[in-house]
């Protein structure tokens, strides 16, 4: 994120006073560029790898992350699928990056598992989450 110093002028007692204000390249009204970058980095993908997964040009990913361009609905869907997040997360409508259990392809067969297989799957996913947290220096959910 870039921060630029901009000076605001106002007239006080017939004299011009300048005050410094900061402007960032990420608008609070448009969380998409930051959310896209966060999701990409969380999935440990380069812009090139995300471009390949989403079947978009790498330059488009760079433009989206930089805030220079907005994706079409189709491209937004491709990005969300490639990153395994919801479009609501990318658009800033929810803080939760994870898909709902019903929408996540990882869980599409869970309803058909026996109790013991569900416990095994849960243990395996817990182990993978711990490995990911350990690799990332302990960040994330417990």
C-alpha cells in the first residue's frame, strides 16, 4: 500500500494554512484490491500462478490488485474459484475468507461419510491446519 502526503489548504484569519493529510492507494470504499492480494498471499500464489489458475492474464491480476481496473462478473467468479473464497469476501461483504461448508468443494462429500470417517477427516484437516499455522509462524486459528 502506498501512502502519499497531500497538503490541504484553508484560509484562517485571511491567511492560508496548510495541513498534511495522507492518501493511500486503497480506498476504504473499495476493499477489492486488498482482499484479492490477501487471498492470493494466503493461498501462497504468485500473480502469475493465480493468473494461470483463473485463466486470466497476469497483467489483469496486477491491475486488479493495484486498483487500476475492476473485474467483470465472470472474472470475479474465476478469481473467487481459483482462490477458493467467496465473491462476497473479495467484494468486502464479509470478513470471513472461508467459503460456507455447503459451497466449499472440499466438503462436498462430507454428508455421505460415516461417523468414524468424519472423525478421521476432521483429524486430518486439523493436522493440515496446524502444519500451515506452524509454517506461517503461528498465525491463524487455533
